[in-house]
C-alpha cells in the first residue's frame, strides 16, 4: 500500500502528522516538495550580480561578455518532514524551461552543494529579457559569495561536489525531469539524516558553448505548475509499540506470554524482542506495566507473524504471565 502526500509550506507538518496517525506498518510514502529557495550564480569576479527574487533562475552560458557569461542555478528543499532513518526509495526533480536561445537539448547535471547560500530578493531590471542579473544586495549568493558581502565560497562559482548526482537532457522549452539515480538518493538520505548538511543542489552545464543557457521557472513564478517540484518516495523507519514483543503490530496475550518467558532476564536496554521496554535492562514489572498499558488484543496483527497457538493457549499464556508477576511480587513482599 502506498500513500501520496503533496507537502508544501505550512501544510507539510500537518500532512505528515495525519499520515503518522493513520499509518499502520512501514509503508512507502510519496511526498512532493516545492523549493525552499532558488537563485542564480551569475559569473562576476566581483560578485556584483544576483537574482534570487526573480521568477526564473538560470544555468548554462549566455551570449553576453565571455568572461561573465556562465550561469549556475542553486536550489534547495526543506526535507524536515521526512523522518531520520527512513529508507529513500527514489528521488526526482522536475523543472520547466521558460526561455533559451538554444535550439537543441543540452545535458545538465545536479551537484550536491557543500555550503549554505542566500537567496535574497534581487531581480534583474532588464525584463522580460533577463539573464544578466541585478545589482547584488547584502545576503545574496553571488559567483563569489555564499552570502554577500563577507561570506565567500572557497572557489568562485560555488562549492559543490565534483561528481554529478544526476544528469538529464534539458529541452528548449517545457517541463523536464532528472529521474532518480543512486546519487540523488544518496544526497537526500544524507540530508534527511543530517539536515545541517542540506544546502541543496547546483545545476550545471558543461559551460563549453555560449548560448546554451536556460531560464527555469523559479519558486517565485506566478504559474504554480511551472515551479520546481521534488518528488521523494521513502519508507519511514518502523516505530515499535512498547509491549509488542513479537513486533506484529498488536500488543496482546502472545506478547504477555513472551514477556513471561523472559521474565527476570538481564539484557540490553530497550531490547523489545525480549520484553524490555522500560530501559533498565531487566525484563520485569515495569515492562509488564508498559505492556498492560498498551494492551490492545483487538488490534490487527500482521498474519505473517502471528504465532500458531490457538486462543486457549493464548489465554493460558496471559495467565502464566500474570502468575509469574504475582509470585515475584509476593516473594519481594516477603
Ligand atoms: Ca528564488
Ligand atoms: Ca505483538
Ligand atoms: Ca525493564
């Protein structure tokens, strides 16, 4: 069973909360994300240009002055709604080309960014042409700045992983996608498990031919369907219910019997497989109390993991558990 959630802005956290409430076992989930920020690095030795507030962002080489004609696009997504420890199944990024002088498709690559950057609100005053950027403001990313004016990239043109995470042929107009790849999956996995490392991707052309640049619709674009869209399919980590010794999704007499069988055992803290839920490393009264609190005999257990014994044996097991506890309590009281 698969659930699909479109997660944007303030609705994202709520959507995820609702999913958690309705999720049973670990199911694959598909979520879509709009960009948290996007901007362009305009080639400029002084970092004079930016355009983070534009309705488009650019990659490739323009037909402007050769020393300043390279453009690199930056894009980042907030993935905080994907729980750490999830398995990332697939990742794809869709953009839309709004404008180009090129007449044929062009390979462009996604590279994991290695440092943070500012989006700012600068727009190019030369509209609708654009492509040359506007006067950079403080806080903007530029060719030499992560954040203007003082925070510089180690290397002009941005700090990014040399290895491409994905490659696709970018058309001359319309929507296109970087399909899932091991590189994209690895990037997202790393960001989900360590959000402080999530600086997004840099979109790069080989930059060996003038006139290849594309203007992509940015997150500020007025046409929602043209904005960047990241799609991630993932399987969240299994969250075990305290009391569910056999990990079948239900807390019932079977678990009580298993706990009874391990009663008094010293083990590692939170070894649910033995019935240690309280974290003290001993299967004991505290664990039984937790099991009782979460006891849900009517909950649906996974058929594949329900043991063979019939209901009579289950009842006996539960009684055995209760008996063990009573005996030990009497011993301690004596
Ligand atoms: Ca932007
Ligand atoms: Ca169980
Ligand atoms: Ca315990």
